[in-house]
């Protein structure tokens, strides 16, 4: 990973830099926020460690203005409590006291890199996928990873990178569904100063940031067809053109693309280029849904129980036998992500020496577990009648808004999953949500609903 330390390199910051290097980080020093921004534009970075004496609020605002998503931690003397609070309020994710503690620096770096060792599986269906991934990881062939939302496509991509010959180089991910079409080209390929309004300086894109390593194109199926043509050329020629640039730039990287849609169907519909599909689909890894790999449910649940107990400073409680039966009997429409959220809630709610059934709740606060067929039918009929009565006297726009927002709440803010349930494109959903936000209507953020049931 690439760490950028911002501030005058005095003794304690030098020590922090040495600790980071010992942990395997490449460290760049910037004396000011202007220098830090210049480094980010030209080289990219995984983490900013900023002296609290620097104008952190100004730096955060500049990062937001240029859509640079590099996380920032502040550092300063442990006695400077007011500066620490101000740094967090300005937008820093964490505060690291100086002199630096080696274990704390290591923990911060590990949190940024992510838990790449947490690819957990037990089921034979997943075993076959991992075996194929390990077999082709050392090649430079593009890989297409498909599967439902929440199955762990980015996790398998990180696993591929760690098993590859490029593991010591950057792993860069870009969500093609989360970035508007008019900004995605600049995000991928970079831009020159003055290329468009707001382009105040040259900035490298994700292709150059990932040079030598791996670039993950998450939800590539949502990319505009025009931009797909430019992506195809970049893959074929191993060269890119910055927006507003006059000279092509050589790149050397490995591409992994993911999609929760069937790209073959997208090709037939005309929304995805056939030549790009075949370029990306050299090796295809299909991740099975969690319901197709039941042998993984309890192993993942135990992992999440331990993870969230440690993160929240709570005692590690085993999952009780009856609660394990509930986990095995659930349908897990949201796949591993839904399981993770369920266990996270259970860790927070559990009271006894074990995590029991009373802590296994849905986001709405209902007990987890399958209902009988009769109960399901009765509840469905009652719900349908209530909904029908509630529609009379309302406009189509109001009904559509409530349906979209309720579905987004159900998906804990996951735009891709909600769009799939609603049967609309992610772009349509984003446009609708932008309208609601402009009207002052609360919209669920990723990972949470508008109203927290806990």
C-alpha cells in the first residue's frame, strides 16, 4: 500500500514512517496539503497520515472537490485532545497519538488494506470456485466474476490479486455503478488540467493508479456503451488516453471485472458490447449464492461473530445451537452481506453467555427464521389488501417514491440490490434518489436503513 505522510517530518513522524515501512507500506512525504494533493493526482495513494497542525478541513474539502476517496487519519501528541477532536470533526477517520505505537500503526494499515485473509469457505460448491481461482491467479488473463449481490465478488478479486505475481503492487477497485457516466471516464483514465469545468490540475485515473497491479471494475455491466469502446481499446492496446490529453499513456495491469447480471443477456439486449464481453470473459468465475453453498453459512457466521465482537469491544460469545439452526434455515436472499449484517446485529443484542435465537433478528426487528406456508399466505393476503386500500387517493409519483425507498431500506441502502428487485437500472435508481434528496426526502445510505431497527 502507499502511505502519504503530510506535515514536517520531525522525529516522531519519522518514527511513524519507519514503522509503516517495516509493515510493508511505501511511504511518500508531503510537507503541505498542496504537495499531498499533487502526489495523489500523479501517483494515487491508499492512506493519508496528516499532522493535526495541518489544515485538515481544507484538505478534506479539496479531496471531496476532486472526488479523491483516499482515507485520512490525523496524528499528533497524545496530550493535544482539542486538536484530536477538531481533526475528527473535520473529516479524519481516526486519530493516532504520537509518539507512535507500532501495534496501532500496524492496525491502521491493516484496516485500510482490508482483511484479505477473510475469504472463508467450507462448501464444495465454493471449493470448486476457489480451486479455479488459485489455478489461474498467476496468469495475466482478464477474469470475469459473476454472481448475485452480496456473494463476495470483491473478496474473490482480492484473493486473486494476493495469489498473483502482482501481489506487491496496487489493488485498485472502482464501482462503475456508483459513479455517474459523465465522471466515470475521468475516474478511470484521468484528465488533464482544464479538460472540463473543475479540472484544476492533471490527475491520474484508476488505470494509472493500478499500474503494475490489479484493477477491479466492479459492476462493469453498468458502464455506458460509449465508454465501453474506450475500455476495450485500453485492454487491447494497453494504453489509455486521459480526458483532454494529447499523448497516450502506457499501462501494465491485470483486469478483473464483476457483474451481478448475465452479460450474455446484456449483449443480446445491446446494452453491452460483444467484443468487450469476450475480451473480459477469458476466465469466468461464477460465485454461487449463499443458499447454494449451505456448508459456508456457519463458518461465515462464526467468523463474523468474532470479528464484530472484537470491533465493538464485546466478549466473544458462541452462537447457540438453536440459533445455528435458524441461520441454516434462512433463505439469505441478500447472501453473505445479509448474513454479516444479521450476525453483527446479534453480537450487539446478545445478553447471555451465548448468542441465542432472541438476538437473531431481521432489520425490522422480527425473529429470524422461515414461517409456515399458511402463515406466509395469510400475511401476504393481508398485506396485499392493506396496500391496495392505501393506494387510493395517492399519486403515481408518491407510490413510486415509497416503493423505491422501502425497497432500498429492505436492502440496507444497497443500490445495486434494490435496483435488481425493482427491475430498473442502477442509473434510473440513482436519478430517482437524487430527485428525492433534492426534495429533502431522507434516503438510506449504504449499509443502513433510514430508520435503524436497533
